[in-house]
């Protein structure tokens, strides 16, 4: 589904991604872990098309197409979804209105009939259950005055409504208490399917107790320095990122 | 189509000659009181001349274009109306409470006032003046000051017609009264001086919509004045929608005088015109008056819009709330100058003023100047203004959900305007405005 080859990207004059290689197939869950500043969020944003970053080398093939040539909205319509680490508050834009416009833009692109208000509401009610979201939030401006947990739930709820093929969760667990984490993780698990792939970006192993990945990748200084299965995350938790840092700086192969 | 250019002395003389030639035929010409006011106003205009940059109140608005075009006096030109102009400008309001003015002149044939009860008088000012109605004499030109505003002086000297509205005490007028001003914008650049007088009796309640419309193109000049006198305990909801031709000049003063415990909301929406100046002056002349001034302006291309407001708190326990918001695109330019003046005797005044601006392009410019002048210690006053751009993070967020970049920008611009637009209490006007904004967006992008 997704093939990232030798991806380099910079922000301003600062090279952040320095040769990422990663292949993801439908149905797989990939966890990307790494210390602060390793390039995790940059990878998420480059995949969704954020213009603040400049891709300087490499390519990304998504469903056989050149992803890097697509605009932000084209990627979304083609089925890429980014759950934000810091969801944006947008005063004055009603959540229901926004989500209906988004869903219909996506449906139109996929050749599906646009939903009317009735059908949309029925869909929304069903999807809200997945993250136990309060319906009152729908009538509020996007994320405005939402708690941290509500914002993250809202992200997963939007993902449920938009039904993406590739979901990128950028530190969805950060800042959540254990109850909120469980609700969010359950929501993500409910959306797991054979057709859908997920990239779960996280700083902490804790999330992976709830969302079990097929693969774990460790990102350091803009490169994936180690890949493995779930055990890798557990070892990393035990030994800490500083240990990886030491090995990389000594120019040694990373062996856990 | 641009007419010959004069210098401003020639322009001044042109209007003075016009006045000398016309004074024997202007509305109410037989009445000494109005004749005296007109004489004083034209004399004052001759002294003032057109404002220039060094006049503090005109620092950011250059009216040279108005001063140098020899406008002809506009005529009642009903043949010049494009078909269905009235229908298209109707805002979805009831046609039975609608007074229509063509180039500033009341049109009995296009107006329908069947829905307005008999004792509420709505019609043309010229007719009311010529009839010698007593309420006209006691109020007309007694509020908007021609002493320090050249365009007010010009209108006062040369006014011929406009709307007259009289609501007797104790009436609740259910349907909004729609005053529709249509300019035809003929081949030659023309000027009209609509003059409106609105008197609201004690304890009455009314909604008034002043709606200025014109053709898409056409070089003309509307120089309007509206005086509203609000009786004790009366409630007035006033709307002004300005969408003149792209080439038109629009200079207007709204002068409101509030009686004791009365309540006025003013909504001023400015979308059209090449050069627009709105003065809104409110005097809280009785104890416990309350006024809300809402404003929205959206300009693009090379449009220039200037909103000057002044609120005078004269008596104790007055409240004023002001929110003006502007969206500027292209090379447009905006001015907001909001003054709150708290007089010595106005204890317990509570005044709040906000002006927020959204710049959609790098070339758009806004000059915003909130001013407080307070001559009383026992008051609560705040003011503030902001200038900003669309939030790039918000645009990215919307796009990342599949919404196109233009739609995202539009959505966020609506969101910016939504609180001030949401304060419009007439559903059909609000709905119509949504459409107008969407159309304006389409045109600009």
C-alpha cells in the first residue's frame, strides 16, 4: 500500500528526515517510536502533505501513485488520514458542518453519492459510539474548549467517519490519562481491518499494550535504525532511548 | 465613462451654483426654517470644502476622486432600472412593507406599504416636507451636524428626498420596514443626496432595513444621511446593507439620538463600492440608554472602506457594545476609527469596543484606531483591535480531512465573520448575506 524510499525532508534549513525506508501493506499496524526530535512527527506531516517541509530526496508510492505529487486534500480523499498530535481549535466552524463537508468531499472523490443531513446524522451517531463521544460536542466549534482527551477522541471519531485506507496516528496517546487512553485505543482497535493500514507514532511503549503492532520501528536522527516486532518496543522501554543514541553515535550497528 | 476632471475649488463652486439655481425648487422651499438651515449648510460647505488628508478624521481616506468629478444631479430615472432590480435586491423581506427609492427619490409606483399600519407613516421625505408635517420641522437636520462634516453640509443644503418614517408612541411594528435605495448609474456620473428621517415614539418597537444597491458597474455618488430619533423606552433594530456598484462612491452618516432607557442595535454591512465612508454617530442622550453597534465590511480589488463611529455617553448608566469586523482581500484598504466619548455627567457608563480584521492578501491594508475620551471617573470602558491572517494550521487541518484549499479558506473566513453575522436577527437577511458573501468569494478567487 505504502512504500517510502530513501525519504529526505527538511524544514527551513534543517534536515530532519535523512533517508527513511519503510514498506507497509494493507491490514498491517506499524509502530514508529523514537525520542524527541527524531523526526516522528515530521514523517507524519510529510506523508499528509504539510507544506512547511521540503522533500529533498526519495519517493513515496501510495497505492501505485506518487504521493508526493498530491495536494493535502487529494491525499485525504485518496484515503490518508492524520490524527493530529495537537488537534487545531477552529472557532466559528461547527463540527458537524465541517465533518459533513469533509466526508462528502471524500465520497465525491471516490464516486459515491454525497450524504444528506439525515443519512449523515445516522452515520455519525453510530461512529460516535466507537469512542464514547458526547453528541453535544458535534454542535460546538471544532475542538474549541475540548479537553485533551476529547480532542484525541474527536480525531479517532473523524477517522471512523472518513474511513481511510491508511491512518497515521501522531502521538495519539500523549497527555492522556489511562481511561482516555483505553477509550482511544479501543476505538483504534475497532477500526482495525484487513483493508486498512495504520502507522502508530508514539514516544511511549504504553500505547502498544493496547494497540498491538505487527512491526515496530525505531526512528533516530531522521533514520529508521532498527525494526522488529512487538518485543522491540518492550526492550526499548527497558533500556531507554539513550542507549540507542550511544550506539548510533559510536557508529555501531544497533543490536538489542 | 470617467467624466472630466476638475480641481476641488471648481467642484465646490459647482455645488454652490447648483444650490443657487435649485434653491427655489428644493423640497420645502416655501418654509423659512428649512431655507435657513440650507443656507447655513451651503455656507458651511463653502468654508469647509472637501476634506483633505490633514483633516484628522480623513487622514486615511482620500476623497479627491469625489471632489474632482463633476457629478450631475441624479434624476428619478425609472426607465434606467434593469428588469427585476427590486426583486433581486429584496433580501427576502416582505414586499408589503417596502419603500423604494430610485436615485434617492421616493417611488410610489415601486413601493408597497400595505403591510404597514395606517398610523405608522412611511414614505418620501419630500412629500412630508412639502406637507409641512410638524414632526419633520422639529427634527429634520437637528441631529447630524453640518458644522464639521462637509458631506453632511452638502447633503443638508441639496437634499431633495429620501425616507421619512414616523412611528407613534406605543406601537410594536412586527414586520421590518424595508427602505430600498437603488441607483441606476446612468451614462453620466451622477450624485444623489438621500436624506432619511426616522422618528420612533416612546415605548415603540421597530426594525428598519436600509438597503443600498446599484448595478454592477456605474460611476455614481451616493451621499446619504439618516437621522434616527429614539423615544423613551423605545427599541430599534437598524440594518444598513451597502452594496453599491464596483465603481461607485458612497458616503453616509447615520446619526442616532437615544432617549431615556431606549435600546438601539445598529448593524452596518458594507460590501460594495469603490470608495466608501460610513459615519455612525450615536448619542446616548437619556439615562440608561443602551446601544449595540455591529459592523461587517468585506472588500477586495482596489476597494476602500472607511468606518468611523462615535458614541457619546452623555447621561448616566449608559451601555454601549461595539463589534466591527472586516475582511480585506486584494489591494483593498480599510479604515476603522471608533471613538467613545464619555461626558462629565455620564456616571456608570459601561462601554466596550472591539475591532477585528482579517487580511486575506499581502497587499491589503487596514488602519484601525480605537479611541477613548473619558471625562468621568466612575465608568467601565474597554477597547481593542486586532489584525490577523488566516490560521495556516487551521487550513492544513481542514485540508487534511479532504476539504479543498479554497473551501477551507472560505470556511475560515465565514468563521471569522460568523459572530457578527450571527447577530443579525432577521433570518432572511442573514441567509441572503450568506449568499452574497459566497458570491463575493467566488468572484474574488
